[in-house]
């Protein structure tokens, strides 16, 4: 049984979450409390697998609670419930920096009023952490950097069978053209593009710190977020990554070994102007109900760089980016999708796979390792 504790001073929120979660027999609410001091005692006594935590609480707030958990070495996954985060995103991202694994915004300030909006998100995130017990989170960062820095000979000597090393899906769902075939026709890579949605903050905080300081490409990311979130999100990522992370600006020159986050409510496109790699922002209508849209980013990148790019589609509901990443694939670019078992919601990657636009499906922690490997193979 997967044990869950709810820590929220709003009784309606407690009851709403409990009623929702009780529909799934593999999950059990073992305790509810409106007091963080009591929550600490319950954690010690019940040893839950997951905690829902409201930020604003009497006596001790959620940030103080997370600081205490960090200091005590408590590593139980925490999903933050935030109403203040809607207008003060820095608080939500402070929680992530202190060890919270994800967050859910209460749009109206009360999850009991927003249950139709957030119920899929709540259950998807519980299921993700439930299933994540059964796959290996560990990543050997030193080995990844060594592979890049020291240019180990195994890269050039390996056969095309290496392309199946990370593959997690039956071959009939993937392209018949291997990455090794594509690499023979790629002179160099110009950009790495990523499209991601629900579950993105957790996923990006896991993979982006693995890119080494001399990674030779700019990384451009569409993460579906409200306008007032992306600045703080980029700042939080910058604190934990080996390469700089920033919110993208219009007409900004892109640099290698730098990560650009699309600002909320703006599409982001990549261009090549006067020998410069340039970012363009746009307020064009939403695509697939999103602005920014991964569809716009992927299409702009393949139009400018043809096959000289890598595109990744990751966790998120819906289909944003799925058709465009197929166009990247058909133009000879390298395309990856996050695996179902490591997605919070297997929506965007699922559609991309079904459309036949993906070269390989990768578990979350394999994504940066595989990208670094492929880039190194092309550069040598």
C-alpha cells in the first residue's frame, strides 16, 4: 500500500484530496493534519511514501518544514499545494530548491473549488511517484562528464548496436532509420530543443544539471508555465546547473553551453541572422492551446537548421510538439521522447511516438547521457 499524508489547514482541501485518492485502492491516506508540528510526528510514526504540503500553515510554514526535512535528511517526496504561488512564484520555487519534488497551483486559492481542473494533475503525479519506486533514479554524473571531457575511445569504436542501448520501446514503433545512419549525414549540431509540460519542473531539475560546462550547443526549452513563473523557474535552474540558465529575451544571441527558457505567454523561435544564432519571441496566437508552444519551437529550429539539431519531447498532457518533432525527424534531425514509465503524464511523447516521429525513447536519466554521447560522436 502506498501511504500518503495530507498537510493542509483547509479542511475542504483535505476532504477533496482524500475523496479523490480513495478512488484508487493502491493509494491510502494514512493521516491528515492542519499542523506541521503534528505532521512531523506522523511522518516518524507512519513512514509515508508521499506528502501533500500546503505552503501557508499556522505555527510553521511549508518552507520551514522543508528546511527541517532537509536538515534531518528526510527524503520522502513532497508535492507542494500552493495558492500564494500563483502570484508569488518565488515561494513555490524556493520549495523546490529545498527538496519538494513538484507543485500544484490552486487556481482559485482552494483546491476544493478547482477539483475539475487539477484532479488529473493530482492523480498523475501520485502515480508518477508511486511508479518511480520501481525505476532507478541514480545517475553517475561523474561518468557522464568524463565521457564528454576525456573523449573516451569507446564512442568511435562502438558499432551501430549502440543505438539500441537506451531504446525502451519495441522497434516497430520507432523509425527504421537508425541514429547511426542519420549521424553519417550530419556535419554538426547547432541547437538542442526541448518541449515539456506537466511534470516538467521535476524532470528538468533532474536532467539539466547533467550537461557539462563545455557543452557545445545552446539549449532552448518550452516549458508550459504562466507568465509570472518562468523568470523564477529559470533562476532556480541556474542555481543548480553547471551551465547558465536564463529566461529568453527577444532578439537575443544564443551562446553554446547556455540554457534559454521560453517566457510565459510568448512563443520562442530560433533564427540564424548575420552569422548569429538568434532567439525571436512572438505573441502569435496559441498553438495547440499553448503559448509558448513546442510546436512553434521545433518547426522554427528545423526550418533554420534542417537536420543539424536534436529535439526532445517530454512529459506532458496533450499533443503539443508531436507533429513538429515528426517534421524534425523527417528532415534528418535527431529526435528523442521520454519513456512512459518516467513521465508524469505520457501524453505529448505518446502522440509523437504514434506519429512515427521519434528515433529513440529514453528513460528520464538517460536523456542527457544519450544527448552528450550523440553530440560527441558527430563532433569527432
